[in-house]
């Protein structure tokens, strides 16, 4: 027999009255969630990571970085256990480069100041 009634679930209206009252449900920080789901992709607009930074978390993929940072990445860092693919074009087009998990460095060649979209490599 289920112990669902012990967790304040009303089977008549099928709603949970207080999600956080259920044992083992907790709110994760963005960093903890990113680590569990694959990691973050961090960019800086200056070499060595010394400029303005943008952090991207896993999702369906980043089709465009938006006008405030678009195409200005000169440095990257990949945290977590999964790789990312970055593209020179929006919507995952153009030239691509795989950024390995746990690495960081300056972007070179056609990728320096020219990253327009990114996606997490399926794990």
C-alpha cells in the first residue's frame, strides 16, 4: 500500500499541498543543478576570462546568445561532466567546435568573437 496520504496528497483533487514537505524534495542552487544535469558553459569577452562573463546552463540548446553578448566570446570554460558544441551561426549553423568537459581556454581562429549558438552534447 502506498504512503501517499502521509505526504498530504489529496486524491480527490490530485494536488500536492506543499511540495517541500515531501521528504527528499529540495531546491537546488543553479550551480548544483548544472552539475547534476551536465554543467555550465561560461564565456568571457576578453582573453583569459578577464572580461564580462555570461554563463549558460543546459537546456534544449542556446539558439542565440542575444544582442548583449552575441559573437563576442574570446574565452570559455566548461564545468561539469559533459561536452558542449559551439557554432559560428545562430540556430546551430556555421562552423562547429566541440568544447570538452572540464576545459577552459581562449577561443582561436574563426571561433574567436564569433560564437552565435551552443548545445550540450547528449550524455
